[in-house]
């Protein structure tokens, strides 16, 4: 027997009644309305899964109450766990509450309560973003592209090193760093993230065939295209 949205109502009603609310279904446009004394109403919208339409619906309910919850049927598995985590963040930003309902045993779990969202900046991430922006030459990527093949400041530095080795031949790390302006050239050649470099002898590195191929398409990567 397939699950229906009405199957969520019983557990949610019991959950709210245990907290002293009087609960009624399908009041006006709301799936669930709960009242406790003179407090503002609590509104709950029931859905089997997450959707943009559900968030739109709950935002609309904020016109009648500040206490609005999404209630979604619980599902087993990692994809649902990740969905709950992501949608909890979204619900908080919108000032909504989020609960999941495990119909099998009636367990209701509240993941966040309604309330004004106060963004908290991650200063470390902001610094990383600004540093990458400042280091990157030109604008070599297309907005909206996937992460695969993304040109970063690190990749641009690796290209500079590859070009130098392609033109000058195997060189000492200190010489590469001085001539390219890439202070971490030796460490980058040693780690060989892209497979472009090879160690010739202690402190001396050369370019691999893969590195030579990368040089051939280097113009756009360095922001010249």
C-alpha cells in the first residue's frame, strides 16, 4: 500500500497535542493548524517529499503565521539524509521549521524551528574565496560549468611552470620559482598533482608528455583567451 500525505497527519497531530496544542486539519489553505492558548497559530504543511513547490507553499503561509513547518515523510538511506541536511539549511534561511515523520512508528523529528535567520559568515571560507579571486589571472572559466576542468589559480601556476620547463628544459626548483614567480614551484613539481612533471635528479625537474600537451592549450588557462 503506497504512502499518502494524510498518513503523516496522525503522527504530527499527536506530536503537537503532546505539547499542549489543539490541532485541526485543513483549516483554510493550511494542511494543519495548531493552537495553544493565546499563542500565534502553528501551521504545518504535509508532503511526502521535498520540492520547491513545498517551500513556496510554506513561504506563503508566513503571511498568516510566523510559525510554519514543513513536514516530510522520513525515508531510509543516505540520499534522504543528505536531502534533510540541505533542506534544513534552506528552511532556516527562509525562517521555516522542518520536521520529518516516520510513519511506521509515528516518530516525528524536528530538525529546525521557525525563526528569523541571522546569517553567520565563515571568515575562513571568505578569505579563501578572496585569495583565489586575487591570484587567478583573467577569467578563464564559463559561469555555470561543472567542477571538472575548472581552471584555478593553482592550475594557472602549474601551467606557468610547465611552460618554463617546456622552453628551458629540466631545471632546478629554485630557478623555476624565480623565473616564473611561482614561489611554491618546487613543492608543486614534487607533488605533481596533474602528472605534468618528473624528477630528473635531486632538486631538478623536467616536463612529461602530459605537461607538454597542457602547454599547447595554455593560452586560455592563463587568461589570455
